[in-house]
């Protein structure tokens, strides 16, 4: 893990860290690890692509079906949910931390709802999905209006488990992303289940995220199948564990995981992090979806699509 985090750090120094997620397009020259990257990244040695991405493995992608026009646009005449900022005490970090919670219009505190934990990328925080182009509240409002999702709330935490969990934490925050499962499972989930009318079992919990948050979701979701039954990764970053590490027990994964779903832009230099997991699953008969979003890079076009599709598949 230390080697992976060091590789990520070097690549981001070259790419330049900002509040927005870095743009990682495919390197020129036809090889994932070869040639000069077009997106400001830096190719790594040892067969690694920019941002430390793994060499792409040939896989059979699942069918790309475009989202309908307007899926991410605010609509008049439908019920609207609300987003609530919460604070909770983190035992592992030793501070009070924040998360945003989307509550659909139908949430009244009486009926129990499932929970999707939706994680941000390395340049973000608990506001990235809301403020940087993800519009999860609008996507969910529209899905609810069309009757396409099960009852759920969406929790958007800060995945940087450090005392300084601001975006300014920058290069010093890599290890904190790897430690977030302690905060998530030990403090945030108990807080959500105490303060909101939600189910408290794995069959009613899902985890998904973009970029670094996609890697976290795959690592934590597959690493804690007693906690999460549904796992999604959108353009997952190189913090993603290697497939054999994520799935040491194939039969257990087949039995306990209800959904393993991924999407990545076809022009995204990080796609190898997803294809290596898809190849392993296909070879071992583990149900796994990986969609190649045509010609797109590392951006919210892909991540909004990911949320739109993933949300329709969970808790059903």
C-alpha cells in the first residue's frame, strides 16, 4: 500500500493538484503505460501508466446504454429531496467530522430506508459531489419521480480520515484515504443508523465512489462484505487493490456480494484499475459489470452516469 500511495503522490505532483479531480486521459502511443500522456500526467516505470494506473487488461466490457437526456437536469413539477449537513464524532480520527446526507422527499423518519455511501475523489471532500458537478440530489430526485430506485438515503462523507481533512490537506492526505474504513465503519455508520430511520444490516448498505473514492469503495466494500452487499467503482484510482487481494476467497464473494459494478471512461488512463478486477472476476465466475463509457476521460460525465445506473440496481 505504501508503494501505491507513493506512486500516486509522484504522479499528482506532475499533474498538479487542484480542487477538481485531475484529468487523466489515455497516453499516446497505443500502450497504457507507454508514450507521453496528453492530460498533464507523468508516465511511470515498470509498466505503470500515468497516476500509477495498471496496464489495461483485455476484457469484454458490458454494454454501454446511454442515460436519457435530462437525467441530470432539475425538473419542475416533481417532489424534491433535501441535503442535510451532519456532524459526528470520529473515534478513529479523534475529531468531529462532517458529511452531507441526501434525504428523498418521501423520507419522513417513520419508514426505514437503505443507505448508499457515496465517496469523493482525491481533490474533493464532503461537498465535491454536490458542488463540483455531480448533482446527486437532482439525479436522485429524477429517479424517484420516475419510480426507478428503491427507498434509500445517500450519505456523502469526507473520505480523508485525518485531523486536517480539508482539500488543502493535499499531498499529506494519501494515507488518510486508506484509513477511512475505520472512521466509516466505526463511527459514521453507527451515527447514521442512530440518527436516521434506516436499516442496520449489510443487505441495506451500498458503497460507491469516484476516482480515489472508487478505489476506496472497491477496497472497503469487498474487504468488508459483512458490512456492504453492493459495491460500485466509478473511474477507480490506483489505490484500488489488486484483484487477488480484494477477492482472496472467490466462493465467499460469490455468496456474499450482491452487486459489483464499475464504469470508466474509454479515454481515461486509469481504466486498467478496473479491467484487472473485471478480468479476475470473469476468469473466476464472479458476477461483475464494467462499462466503458465511450471516448470520455476522468470527469463527472462518467461519474454522474455511474450514479444514475448504480442507484437503479441496488436494494432490489
